[in-house]
C-alpha cells in the first residue's frame, strides 16, 4: 500500500477519534478545553503523518516538521 494512502487513512482515523464524547457529565468549560486540546493534538499528529509521506531524507524530516506545525495550528483554529 502506498505511504500517502496510509498517512491519509491514519489522518482520517485520528480526526474521527477526536470527535468521540465522554460518558462522564462535564461542565461546558471542561468540554471546551478538552475539545480544544484534542483538536490541536489531532491536527498535530495528522499533519506530521501527512508531511512525513513526502520527500526523502532531510526533505522528509522538513515536510514532517512543517506538517506538524501547520496541522497543530489548523486543528487549534478549528476546535477552539
């Protein structure tokens, strides 16, 4: 299977996992804080996985770094 396809599938799985809700009753503030954290973390991981699917050697490391940062920023903006 292609690395890009694996990275895309992992990103979709992580994004779907970030949408799960807890069984415990929580206040709105706790939900918002946890959702913000989960969105940022999911974006960071997904961006890193997608970025690492490109390039080779130092280029792959650079793409993973850029993907990690961009994914974290986008995940934070979307969830907070």
